[in-house]
C-alpha cells in the first residue's frame, strides 16, 4: 500500500457493495448510450451523480436500486469512508455533463472518447473496487493548494 496516497476523509460511511453496484449500473447506462446514441442515459447519470455529489445518496435512483438488490440478496454491508466516493461522484458528474455537452454540440467523437474513459473508470470500480478518482485526488488537491497559495 502506498503511504503517500490519500483520499478525502469524511465522517460519513457508505456501503462498498453499493458503490460497486452503482459502478456496474453506470457502465450499463454508458453502453446503452454508445449503442443507441440516445442522450437520455447520460442525462440520467448527470442527475444521479449530482444527487450523490451533494451528499444526498438517499435520493439517488442508482443507490436506491443497488441497496434494494443487495438487501434482497442478503449481502451484509461493508462500510467504508464515504469521502472518496463523494469525490468520485463529483468526477462522475463532470464526465457525464461533459459527455452531454459534447453530444449537444455535435462533438460525437469527443463524446465517445469521454464515455470510454468514464466507462473504464466505472468498470474498474464495479469489477475490482479500484477507485480512479481516489488516485487522482492527490493531484487535484495539490493543484487547488498551489492556486490558493498564489498572491492575489
């Protein structure tokens, strides 16, 4: 384990299984977008990631469905720090919004490239619990810190 890596810390906890199932549903919705060219699945993701990024997962359709499935399957929750997943939701919101804008402006190749990048990240989360956002957070943090130290 890399002791130099760090993630945003939150006092909130969430179920790792829900996060991974949300990642799976994200991959499915992105595949539907790629196969149909319909923007509706991406707009759904914009809404869902927005709700999760403002720390209201109880209103997230994907989180609600994931929790319902896990309850029916009697999977015991595995609680983890919610901070990295909140940051990841904000990255997901950014990607889904950028994909939507690319589609609206007719930048189809850009939309596909962004979708593939986003899909790979969601697949890594779903399949093996690898959070790409957690790996890029230190760089974002340093960028924000270096800009806040700049004289006005």
